[in-house]
C-alpha cells in the first residue's frame, strides 16, 4: 500500500515528466514555426545544433544549480564540441529560445535570456570590460540581459552588464555596449538606436566614434601647438605647419557628443575596431 508521501512523490515525478515533455515539444514546434527550412519534428531533433545546445544546457544548468559545477562544465563542453555553441551552465535561458545555425555562439555565465529570443550564428553575449578584471569580478553580474522577443543578428556582440529591452532587433555585426530601450532597432559599431517604437530616431545624436576620436586628437594637437607657440625659447618656424595641410572642413560640421568619456579611449578599447 502506497503512503500519502509516496503518492505525493509519484505525482510530483509525473508532473516533472509532463513539464519536460511539454518543454521539449514547445522548443521543437517553435523551431518549426520560425525556420522555413525545417520540415518535420524528426528533422529538428536530428539536425538542429541549436536545439541540441539548448537541451544540453538544461542538463548542465540543472547540475550547476545543485553545486555540481565540474560535471556541469563537462556537459556544456561536450555540447560545445558537438554543436559549436558554447553556453555556460550558469546562464539563465527562457522558453522558446531559438539558436539558428549556431556555430560560434558564446553565452557567458551570468547572461539572462528571456522568452522567444532568436540568436543567429557567431553571436557573443560577453562580459566586456569586466572580463579584464579576472577573479575580482567572480560572482558578479557581468554579462548582458536580453528581454523577451529579442533578435540578435549574426556576428553581433553584446558586451557587459547591460539590458537589451523587449522586442529589440540587433543588426548583424553590431557591437552593443550600452542599455537598449524596448522596441528598438540597433545597428553599427558601437551599436546605436536608429528606430524606436517603429519611428526613425532623428532627435538623438547618432555619434560616429571614429570622427569623435579624430576630432579629439585634433583638439589636443591644436592645444599643443598653442603651448609651443607661447614658448619664447623655441624657433617657431621649426614647427609651424601651414593650415591648408589639414583637411578638417568635414570634421568642423560634425557635432561631438560630450558624455564625459574620452572618445580616443573608447575607440582604442574596441568600440571602433
């Protein structure tokens, strides 16, 4: 005769099994809905590395949350070898996440991904500057948070502890370094919002990081020239440069966004490379 506790345990295990089956079917049907190249559930199960990576992550994350960190990493590394997709066991991934093609996708430890997100090949959800702090950043949130319905194009990078709002579209090859409001389209290096709520952004300044770096260097050179010119002990003819040698007409017409950061430093740390 089964005791009440035994009945509860059996019911709980049955519920877990039903939830697991529903999650499995939900992920398969989500791929069938979003990818016109998918023809059947069997094809998705056998031939979609993104599906394999998500299923493997469920196992590795289960182990990670129970303190079995090394076995969890072993599972994630095995999945990486088989699929080309690296998802850290500590990452939090929502429902119906579709990694299309998937080769080269990297998802960091403290990444949070919402529901109905689509990620294409070559995407990095990384730690940004926090990665250079080494063990000092261990245990801290250092990877991005993606809202629901986000689409990240191939080769894009989203770096640091930033928030990408719901229904954001990140264009291929973009590098996103700052928070992105919901219902936006982000393009470029560094990423900048060009559409918000279906309306083209015209009121905001859209900075050109290379032009800002060049203008900053030009201002520093001019300051140095003034300092040298004010020195009575130097032969001014030895360092004077004709003004017509500088082609700065286009730069003078551009506005530089002054947000307190050094544009040269921003450029050299990867935003413009």
